[in-house]
């Protein structure tokens, strides 16, 4: 009989993990507390960005961040009541904004994400999801001359990783995307990046395919584990004990509580983002356009134009601040003056973010049958399939296709 793996979490990382575990010959059970793909994987901007190798935490950020924090309309928000809770995370994150750390993170991002389109192709080939993946490139724009290409360090990182980019001026921005307001003075084309046209559909199709291939999907919230301190024997879901052979925690922001239930503290924060999706928008850019000045993305999706952004630290259980979506509306109209905002939905979701900007991928510290696959922050749609591929290799006891040292979960324990 095939060895069995239980995966907790039916977001992009969990469904990709289940799919690759099946390919490694395991029997798989996927447990999801809500509906498949309705966590953070539902409402993101859908960017698939293997060519994005500039971490958020680079030296310049420490100059920009206070300015953003003071600006009510800026992209970074900390809810005052949550400030002291998140302070240790910010202190840890600030340490990453050194040149040598940023270069290390950049290399680790590239190493993890470089195979993302191939991994998606492996999972979607011959399925309805194949048409959702589009390697169409991305466009970044700025109202500032020369700003879209980023700092010298950013340019160095892209060059070092061999990433193709094309810096363009205001006229070329308008030529690339004529529906943009004529206010942009610089742009950057990233031809190696792309998008998913509907991240929720992608998750549900991949989960259905996994089911067809033999996976069992269980609805329920995992609340605790039975362990002997180094081996997980069973888990509690829907007040029932379910035996565990091997376990993968891929529960997005929910992973922190699950890791804690195993006795492992991880510095995972909920970095909340918001979106509006505009149906009958009257405007549909050819590729996703990222506003570099205000850090939000305008993504052409199969259900409408999605405008997504904001990094709000307010705690995972706090109420959304819907004023953020009103702001996105105003900012989107400034960017696309012909945009019609008559038929709009709104959404908020929490990015699972570690202070060093990298995910946790590998064995749960101290355990011989539990594994972590979470913490992809701003890059979970990009990272989902490669996280799945490598965690399946690790669980199978094989050497993963990449050096996974930078993502080892034990790094938070100081080892
Ligand atoms: C506004 C915004 C824009 C973004 N844009 C992009 C982008 O363009 N490109 C990109 O690459 N990334 C983007 N991201 C990030 C990306 O969406 C996330 O990194 C990714 O969706 C995380 O996937 P996940 O599977 O780890 O988590 P989730 O999608 O949240 O899935 C985790 C699942 O686990 C379940 N769960 C949690 N706890 C339990 C439990 N105890 N028992 C059972 N189930 C449980 C939850 O219900 C959930 O369904 C964006 C995020 C936001 C907020």
C-alpha cells in the first residue's frame, strides 16, 4: 500500500503539494477548513513572476517605509492597536534590508521561482487550467522619470540573475498600454513574467484533478495534533481524531497556529492586501500593469479588471478596513481615466509573510514525519507549484531539485 500524506490547506500551495505528492506515488488527503482556493489564493493579482528578483526588503526601503506609514493613502499600513505585536517582526525585517542579506534573498527567490512556469505546465497540461496560465510579460510604470527600473542595486540583482528587462520612457509606456493616463514618465517591461487569469479557478481545477487522480478532500478545520514530541500520530479535525502517516502544513496564514500546536514558534505575520474587481470595466490592459509609485497591480482577469495592493499589518483576526478599497478605486481611475466603476466587488486577504521574505519549505524542526510549506508572502501564486514540487520530493526522501537551505524552517530557531 502507498504511504499516505495528509496536507492541511487548500490554497495554491496545498493543492500543488497534493498534486505533486500524488506524482511521487503517495496516497493523499487534503484538509481544507473552508472552500478550496478561497483563502488568500482567491483574490491576489495573479502575477507569476519568476523574473522578479528584487526583495521588498532592500536598503532603500528603510527610507521609504516611514514616509509610506505617515501617508494615509500610502501602500503600507500598521493598525495602531497592533503596532506592539508586530514590532519584533519589523525589527527582524529591518535586519534583512542590508545589501548582503538582500542579495542572498534575491538569489533564493530566483532559485525557488525560476521553474514556476514549467511546474505549472506539468500540473495543468491537458486540463482546463492550461489556458489560465499566460506567459505574457508584465509592465511596471512610474510617474517619476527613470524610477520604474528601480535602484542600482535592483538593476544589479536582475543582471546577476540573468533577468531580461526593458526600461522604457513615457512615450513608450503609452505605446505599450494606450489606455494608461499620460502621466507616466518611465516604465519597465518584464517579458519573462506572466499571469494567471483566475487564481481561484486555477486552485479549484487543480484540486479536482487531484481528486480524479485519487486524492481525498476533507472539509474541516484542524485544531490540534497528537504527538510524542517528534512524531505526529494523529490530528483533530471536526472534533474527530484522524491518524497521520506523514503531514504537510500548507495552511497559509493559518500555519502559524498549526506550527504552534506542534510546539514550534514561527514569525509568520498576516500582511493584508485588498482588491477591487471591476466587471464591465471599459478598460482592459494587455498585461498586468504595476504602479511602482503606489505598489499596486492592475491585472486583466477573465472575470474583470482586478486592482490589488496594500500591505496592512492589523493581525490575522482583525476586521478589514474597507476604506482601502475606496482608495484603490480612486488610484485606479487616476491610472486608467476611462475605467468605469459601476460593477465592482471588493475583497481582503492575508499574505503569509516571514520577515526575511522567504517561505518555510522542509521538515518541521524536531519532527520525523511533519513538513512545512508556507509563508510565500507576496509570491504565493508564483511560488505555489515549485513549493509543491519540492515539498513532495522532500517528503519522498529524495534530493530536491534545488538547494532548499535558504528556506529551511529551522532558520527561525537560530540553527
Ligand atoms: C492583494 C494581494 C495580491 C497578491 N498578488 C500576488 C501576485 O500577483 N502574485 C503572487 O505570486 N502572489 C500574490 N499574492 C500572494 C498570494 O496570494 C499568497 O502568497 C498565496 O495565495 C498563499 O497561498 P497559500 O496556499 O499559502 O495560502 P491560502 O491561499 O490562504 O490557503 C491556505 C488555506 O488553508 C486553510 N486553512 C488554514 N488553517 C487551516 C486549518 N487549521 N485547518 C484546515 N485548513 C486550514 C485556509 O482556509 C486556506 O484555504 C497576493 C496577495 C494579496 C493579499
